[in-house]
């Protein structure tokens, strides 16, 4: 590696944007370029525009940086996007057309046929879509996305199981943290003493995104994996960390020992390449009967792992277990940073602008 690449952050004042600011502070390959947000924040120093909610203090280096509008022309080698879906689709396309590699958190382009929905441990080969995307869109930049925060925690556990035993069906009931709804997010009067059994659009994402991620990329097209997922999503009164209760059936039913071994031994390209944000263990298995728990386990592997526990036989499907993922780290900013690290390791960011 030579010089650090400058990453602009779109939506830098938001829940995901704040994690980018935090995680980029000491990053060995990337440094913060321009920061951008809405008209409400433009021209203000970061500490004035942002209602900082990350548990650690706002990094000094960002406090006096001044916010720009979210339009091309920003000082950056590439762009991280943490924009709301109401505008991310168009803004990200504008940046890609202007020549920027765009590493997005937003849902808008995830299902575009020529856009990788990337999890570096699972489908690095989907980056083969990028040249095709550039050709079809006549664009020197490109867009790469990471999955929804609930999907990514789930699919990190499903991937080694699908590869080893072939998934037939998956049922997942989620208990999702408040920070997943952004800031200010859910009204306090709706969540105090309560659980909300509806998150708009979430179940559709969790039922489809893993099938694209686990699909085979061949001749510029992803053939989706063929198994069924049923998701029921709930918002609960937890700050960070999505808990998911999962049941699975398999084409070849493993023993419990084989299932645990497949999860706990899962290692892949980011670990081989030693990418700076790669968790040493993408899936951490706990044996205590009352774990994982959001408050106790969300920072395992610096928030970049899926934490699995309570693995046991299921009387309806084959096995059931609980899993936990940190929704703003592995579920958002950390995932995008790992994606960008893979892009850099593949030479797809250097000299692009
Ligand atoms: N929260 C999570 O756990 C999570 C996980 C995965 C993916 N995501 C996705 O990431 C994206 C951001 O989510 P979030 O939770 O960070 O949302 P958020 O807390 O509401 O932050 C939104 C950000 O977008 C900016 N913004 C709003 N309207 C804008 C406009 N018209 N022009 C330019 N910038 C504008 C805001 O700037 P101002 O401060 O100036 O208003 C703020 O920086 C969404 O697409 C979400 O679905 C979120």
C-alpha cells in the first residue's frame, strides 16, 4: 500500500455516518475526505450539525470538519454512502456516473442485477459484476452495496451451513435494536413498555437478500440460491444489536457437532488477506445457555462477527439457534469498510479518480 485513500462519507451526521467517522479514525488504508449531509447541516462544523450517539466520544479529528452537500465534486477517491433510501438511489448513481466508486449501505441498488450485494467472506466473486455495470451504465465509477443489517448477521451464519449441508428452509424471528431505525428513529412513546411487530420493508429484504448473496455469479449474472426464508421482524427496546431466532432444515441433516464445527471454523478471503477490518472469526459460537445477548456480546470481534448460541434440535425443522449482529458496525459502516478494503486489495479503488 502507498498513500491512504480519501473516503467521502455521505450522510456523515446520521447513525451509520457516525460509525464511519468513528471507524475511519485510525484506519490504516483510508482517511476521511469530504463529509456531506442535508441542507440542514451544510457549511456547519461536524460537532454542531451532528447529534453524536456512538457510545465513545466524537473523534477530535472530525469535530471541526465542515459539511458539504451530497453532490459530485467532493474531495475523495471513493464514497461511502449512509443516505436514506428516499434519496440514495439517485445520489449514488450521480456519484458513480461522475467516476466515483460508491460503497453503499442503502437498500436502493442492492437488487440491481449488475450491482454486487457483497459480503467479502461469502461472495467476493460477485465483484465480477462491476465491469459489466460500468459498461451497461456507461459509467467510469460503480456501485457496490452491503446487505441490510439483519440480513448480514443472518447470512454470515447461513453461508457455511448452506455450503456444507445445503439449506432447504429457514425461519427467522428478529428482535431489532432501535439504532437500526436511524435517528431520531422510533418515537419513545411507541417503544417504551412495548415491542413493535412491524418494520416496513424489512421482512422482504431478509427473505430475498441472502438468496442473491449465496447465489452463483456466472457470465455477468447471479443465479440466486434456491431455498426458502420466512422472516418475522420486530423492533425492541435495545440500543444496538439485532438478535435473531433462527430455525433451519437441510438437504443433508448434520449432527449438532458437525453444525457447530461448520460455523466455528468458518474462515474466508478477508481472513486470508488479513484485511484490516476482517474479524478473526466471522462466526463466534457460544455454549452458555443464555447467550448471545445484545448488551453483553455485540462487541465481540469489534462488532464485526455474527455471534451464535443456543444451538439445539428443532422439533419442526432440523436445528434452531439464536444469533446476534451489531447493526451499525457489521450491519452497516463496518460492512461497507470491509467491502472497500476488499475493493482496494483487488486494485479496484486505486487510481480511479
Ligand atoms: N441504522 C442502521 O443500523 C442501518 C443499518 C444498515 C443500513 N442502514 C441504511 O443506511 C442509511 C442511513 O441510515 P441511518 O440509520 O444512518 O439514518 P439517519 O440516522 O436518519 O441519517 C441520515 C443521514 O442522511 C442525511 N440526509 C437526510 N436527508 C438528506 C438530504 N435530503 N440530503 C442529503 N443528506 C440527507 C442526514 O443528514 P442531516 O443530519 O443533515 O439531516 C444524515 O446524515 C439508510 O439507507 C438505512 O436504511 C442503516
